[in-house]
C-alpha cells in the first residue's frame, strides 16, 4: 500500500512502516563497495539535517541550493529541507559558473550544498558575485577546502549542528504547519533557447502526481530501483519519490559513467532512463551480434523475429499469442534473451520508464522483443513529469507516448499544440509573471509547446512547435523525428538536422569514433587524426549508404541530402547542449556556420 504523505514527513512515515528494512544502497565517494541505510537510518539522517538547517538559520519557504551528482547526502538534504518547509533548488552537476550564478542571484540563495571538487570550485569562484550567498556545504569529504575559506564546511561538520535533534520540537511544529500550497522545488529548466526559468513545484503537485502515477505505474516494495538520471531532472526526482512512497529500495548511482557497471553489480528490477540509454544498449548488442559467427547471427535474428511477433504483434495489442508461438518464445527467452538481459545486469527486469526525447521505433521494438518492459512516457518539468505513459496490461502502440494519467486533462489546440490542465501542473515561473501569463490559455490550460494528437486514447507526439523547420520550398520538417531514426546507427553518436529556410535537409554528425577507427583499420584506410577520418571519401560513402538505408521510409523532402562529419563532439562547455544533453540548435548554427554553408554551396 502506498504511503503518500506530505513531503515534510514522508520518509518518517515510510520508516514507521518498514523500520530496519534496507532502504538505500549506495557507495561512499571514491569507494568501490556498496553499502546501505535502513529506513530508520534514512529517517534519522533526515531529522538531523532538518535540525542542522534550523541551527544554520534556514527559514520557512527559504530557497536552498543543491549542486551535486546523485548521492545519499542529496536525498538527506532534500527531505531534511522539506521537513522544515524550506524549498530546494537543484542544479545540474554539469552546470556552468554562469548558470549557477544566475540561479543563485535569481532565487536569493544563502546556502548551497555541493557534491564534489568540481562543483565546490565553481561555487567558490562565483561566491563574490552572488551577494546573498553565505555558506557552502560540501558532500564529498575528499574535497579540499582551503584554510582561508571560512564560509565552507563539510557535510559531516554540518550534521553535527543537528546531533541529538536540538530543535526537534520546532521541526515537529513546522511539519504540522506544512500545507499542500508550500513550494517544494523551483526547478530551473536549462532550455534549448533563452535564459533559464524557474518552474515552481508545490507539495500538492507532488502529492497529486504520486497518487495518479500509483494507479498505472506498478512499482512495489519488492523492487530494486537504480537511480541513473540526475535527481535534478524532474523525471528522476518524481520517479524516485514515487518509489519511496511504495517502499522500494533505491540504488543511488553517483557516477553516471558507471551506470552499466552498477547495473551488473546491483541487478535492479527498475530504472528510469532516456531513449539515448536504450539506443546505446541496442547498438552494443547489434555490435556483438555482427561480430558473432553466421550461425549465432542467424539464431539471434530469428529470436528477435519471434520476440517481435510474440510481444508486439500480440501482447502489445492485448491479444493472446498462439500456443506454438508462445512455446517457441518461452524457449528463446530462456536460452537467448535471458543471456542479453544477464549481460546488462537485468536478470530480474520488471519495467523501465523511458521519456525525455523521441524513442526510435527500431529501439522500442528491440527492447520489447528481448523481454524488457519499456514504459514509454511523456511529461515536462511544468507537469511534474508524467503526462502520459504506457500502462502495463493495457494495449499500447509502438510510437505512442502512452495514455494520460488520471488527473490530467489533455486538449489539442487548433494549431496542434498539446494543452494541459490538472493538479500536477505548475502554477507558474518564479519571478516571471509575464512568462506565466503567456504560458496559459484564458481558460487555464498550460501551453506545452509540443505538437501532437490523440488516437484511441493514446498520445502521439510530432515535435516541438518551435523546432519545426520550414524549408525554402515550403515543406515542414520535424528534426527530432529524423534524428531519432538515424541515431540507431552504430556509427552515429550525435546528430543535428539542419533544414530551416534551406533548400533541402542536411546534418551535422558526430560519429562513434571508436567504431569508425576500427572500420578504417579493417579496410586499410590510413588516418592520423579524427579530422582525417571525417574527411575521408571512403568513410563518407559508407555513412551515406547507411543513412540512405535508414531513411527509406521518410518522404523525399525529409531525407538528409548532405552531411558533415565533425571531429569533436557537441559539448556543454561550448554551449551546444543543455544540461539534459538536448541540442541547442541556435548555438550549433552559429558555431558551425561555415560547415553548414558549405553543405549548401
């Protein structure tokens, strides 16, 4: 049974139910060994943080910053702050100094918690230009704090301010005064255009979201949930809290680069992910199959065919597979697909929420075919994550983003924009009344900026309305749809479609350099640098052939006619990507203007 308490007391109420049962599985900073906290220990840490925050002088609905990778300290800080009705403002661990300076000043932050050395160093460098900032609290004990820095302390020293719970009567009183109108978070969206804007999320929104998601997302206290996406992201933040309300174990992955290793070590049953994760899995499996013998390749291709027929042609449509097909699938599931899942660390796979971008049809079919329940969904920071998702045991369509959760009303405008209303929708943007007014219709529906349509109860996305390109021939192009089709190729790591006000579609492509180098060596192609590889005619011809194969189903005016291979990836540092790794098209157009113009000579 779900424990859907107010955020100020959620951990303590779940702890009252589960006591000494394992709650958090984690690694200390720099350690290779997994450790754990029980629910009672989790509750104790949260109480200590609440007391320490009061002793530092944090007030009701005061904004507190958290600038860190995922960690148990992050969880203690979030829930400890909510325990005294404070507001937490998360920063992506990869945020630039300019971004954190803007948010600290915009939200008048006095206290900021930081994770590792990189975050601490950035916070120190902006300290002088952030006039409200008073204290930096550092999670990682290995972070070096210079002797002259009297404004920074390690988290262990901060916790001493709450030892023995000296302010617990005040904490309890604040908890009793907490309301659903209290602000829980202000999430600054990185945005592909313009300045960051702070989305206000209340405790009532979280409560409504947990209730509605519980009806269709079957996580339970038997699940082991790996936290892979950053807690800063509303998808992971909302998913994490839903799992807590159900008493599931959380496996906190601090280093995003180690996620696949963490999967193999901890054997999660569930994990939220973005499509790019599954694209990498798909390409990795395909690479291994291509390197196998002809007999193994033929066996796997046959297994995939049977998996698609069984899981997609029948089960996804709510139909019972014929007995012969079912028996063959069960045999292949035990002998072939189980080995793939074991290699991933997903022997006990339950289901895997996936959102954040367009899911390639090839990838979605593949994941379902090998016996992994990918639960595709759609949402925004402003909707506190889920708007729609696939519902297990209910027919779903490959290519859709699922069915609306019960609390959401969806309307499609005359222009095709998805409009939303319900208790999980934000009340607006922090310090931006002008933007808030622009973001809602006169009758109170939120304008998502996404285009889509409803069919048989399922939502299908087209593209961001602002991202739709119009060629000089008057044809509309949806770049994300084209990009998702081409990203399944193992030689393509990143891609940006160019088409707006152009004669035809072109693309900037970041190749998967390791595989491209292997291909060059196998085919006797000499190169001394990545730039050599990217300019090689033989390489160009090979990529052209692969792209042409993948885009056969696109209309002629949607197909990539020319492309440029780039010798370095798109980067956060050059402003080409958001913190959630979405492309900033305007920046790419500026940074690669010469390469783009050359494709249209």
